[in-house]
């Protein structure tokens, strides 16, 4: 059983997507910053569309 667990010469490379999805702090940061940027952008767009009264 110990022989079956050995890697035969080459190490397995972890896919880049799995590296990002395994990092919980990166997911938390993206989950907080993406909505923040979208809502700020949406708010600024709404403010720019307010008509200026004479």
C-alpha cells in the first residue's frame, strides 16, 4: 500500500483554478470587493444622470 502512494518520478501539478478556489481568503476578498466596486460604480452612474436644475 505504501508503494501505491508513491509518486512515480514526476510531481502532479495542481491546476491554477484549484489553487485559487482553495484559498479561502482570496474568495472572501473577491466576494467582498466585487459587489463593493459594482455598487459604487452603479451609485456614481446614478449621480451623474441626475439632471441639474437651473
